[in-house]
C-alpha cells in the first residue's frame, strides 16, 4: 500500500466513514484507520429507531452498509491502533502498526469510550460480570439477575433489552428523573408498570462497591438522600453512565474543552489542516444523525483544504 494520501481519517464510526464517503466523492485519495471494528458504538447497538430513513435497523447492519459504501468509493482502510500523530507541519504523519502514513489533512473521528463507575471491584470484575455493552454481553446473563446503572437513553434502552433476556433487572440511578428522550422514558415506564414486570427501580442510589469472589455476586448501594446502604445480589452489572472522548492520543496538541475537541462550523480544529468530527468534538447532541452531519462537513472542508493546498504548491 502507498503511504501517501490526501486525507487520513482516524476512527471508523459513522462520522469517520461519512467523512470518507464525502472526501472520496470529492476526488480525494483517502485512508481510514480504525483500531477495532468499523461502526464504533453503533456496531454494538441493537435496534436503532432514531436514524432517518429506517423505522428500525440493526446497528451492525447499518455500520456495514456505511463501510461497503465507503470502500466501494475507493477509501482504503487499515485496522490497527494509531501509535503517534504529528500534526504541526504542512504534511501530517500518522504511525500505525509501525507504518508511517502522510497527508496534508487529517480528520480526527476517534469517538468516545464508556465511562466507568470508579468504585472498588469494578476493574477486577470486567469480563466477569461487569460490562459496558448490554447488546454484546446480555446473552451471557439469560435467566439471571442483573443491574443497569445510569439514567440516559443507553441505560433505559439497555434495561428494556435485558428485561427480555434475564430474570430480573435493577435500574440504578442517582436521581429521580431520567435524562433520556421522552419516547424512551415512556417505553421504559410502560414496561416497568406492566403486570409481572421484572424491572425494579433503585432511584436516588449510587453503586459504592462491586463484590464477589471469582465473579460479580452483589452490589453495595448507597442512597444519596439518607446515606443508608444496602447490598443487592446480582450476577452482572451493565454500566451506562456516559462516555469520555478518546483524545489521549492528542496530548492536548489541539484545543480541548472538558476533554472534547473544539471545532468551528467547518469542523476545523485549532491546527491548520486538522479537522474533527463526531462524538470526540464539543457539541450539545451526540447521535448518529449529528455524527453523520459532522462527517459530511469535515470530509467536504478537508477536501477543499487539500485542493487549495495542492494549488498553492503548484503555483509556488
């Protein structure tokens, strides 16, 4: 593979793939680098009901359709972690799997990762009862008792999904109110209030400790109002309390705010020739639709930047 490109995209979620589609259609030679599998968070989401054009679609199916469209347009892909990124010079360099790739423009689309509880026992039992993906791991807990921690869309959707698999679901949230979309809240409470429901609410509670011997056996909860503690027996816990941006690689070389990359309307960062899109950027809403929009804008403006750069090189 040639190592010189017009645009290098780091991250293969919906935003990165959309940027690749738009850049390729603009005639750019594009490389997309993804450390795991394409799709990001979407790929591990079950039924998606808020993406325009589809009443319902599987997350993996949507991810693969985007990937096929992108590669059909000629975008080249490399699967592997990015070791280093040098962005200050006119020609940017990205090292992955020991190979250095170069391009005048880079689009940062590394997304975000699940936020942990940061309590005793959590890290010890990852993969042994502690999970951050209900769709990925829910089947392992069929007919067992689990807990979901969180109060947003993901937490409530996870509880709904798991209720059809497991014997009992505890929904643990530090507040009385949920942050989820009203349609998700309505669906959740319809299930909670249904006769014989297997969902039990533990509101105004936080997890203090994850306990067990060789696997998760119980959770210690603390009521945030009374400070009283109780221990509930569970076989697993699904953590859905938000996500943190994957900006560790950048070492604050671009302007950040609360860890998120600051961009303008053109998806430009504080460094010339470096763009960013999707969940890694500072924004008010992080959804598939907004990630796609970001990717389209970043791909288009990065292409325009490269065209202008090449023209300046020719004209001296």
